[in-house]
C-alpha cells in the first residue's frame, strides 16, 4: 500500500486514520460487552486520538499547500482522516 502514495506523510495519515478507527471500534465493543468499566479509557483515548488527528490534519494541510500538484492524493488523505469524525460522534452517542 505504501507504493500508492507519493508522499510518506499521506501514508502515515492513512495508517493513523485506520488505527484510530480500529482502536475506537474495539473500545466500543468492549464497552458493550463489559458496560461501564471501560468508559474512562474510551474517553481518554478519544481525547488523545482527537489531538493526534487534529495535528495530522494541520500537517496534511501544509503538505497539500506545498505539494499542490498532487491535490487528488492530498485531498483523499484529508478526507480519510476526517471520516473518523462522524464515526466518533456516532460511537459517543451510543455510549452516552
């Protein structure tokens, strides 16, 4: 998969987005199985993941501006990272 990207930061951002989704989904399933014992871990994880993803969006924005000729790759990467926002809102709605 790494060869599909011209810029390594886009590859790292996709890995971050997939990892955030997988860990968040795992924590949701653990919450549904064990109920309230995992809630505090989930909220801390959500905060840390949000900070990392916000930082990654800023870095991707700078990368998109400096490498504007690869706008399709940059835009698709930014959208993949941003796709975690509605998923997180849905998961938080289930928990709260």
